[in-house]
């Protein structure tokens, strides 16, 4: 069965990796490292949530994924507002899409406790 949030998280992680490689090629190592960590951690936590031990564990892992998503948004905003960093609109939109899905999953899961 198709799992949209898992697929979207992989798509975002791959775009993050590609963008961070471009940043590193431009010698933007500090932000590239931070963004790579938070951006790929989103999907790692979503994947962990798929095998959660309980509903509470699932919610906890999704909450961690949303925290990593917010950190990722922060680094992308810095890149967008800096005149010396490339902007990747596709990546920004995919991160926003993933966020909408994650927050919906979180609110639905909390309501159905």
C-alpha cells in the first residue's frame, strides 16, 4: 500500500541532499551541514514512526519529525533571505507540502487517542 508521507519524506530528503551538495560546492559548509542533518532527519523519524510500539510512540516520533521540519524551514529561510545563497523554490514547496501532511497526521492522531 502506498504511504504518501513516507514517499514525500524520501522525495524531500533527496532534494535536500542535492541542494546541500550545491551549497558545499559553493563553500557554504556550515548551513549545508545543518540543513542536511535536519532535512534528512524528518524522513528518518517518519520511517521510525511506521513501526512505533504504541500510539504514544507514534505521536512522539511524528512530533520529532515536525520539529526537524521546522528547523529545516529555518535554514531554508536563511538561504532565501541571504543574497549569497541559491534559492530552491521546488525544495521550499516540497517542504511546505510535507509539513501540511505531517501536521494533519499529528492532529488526527492526537484527536483519536
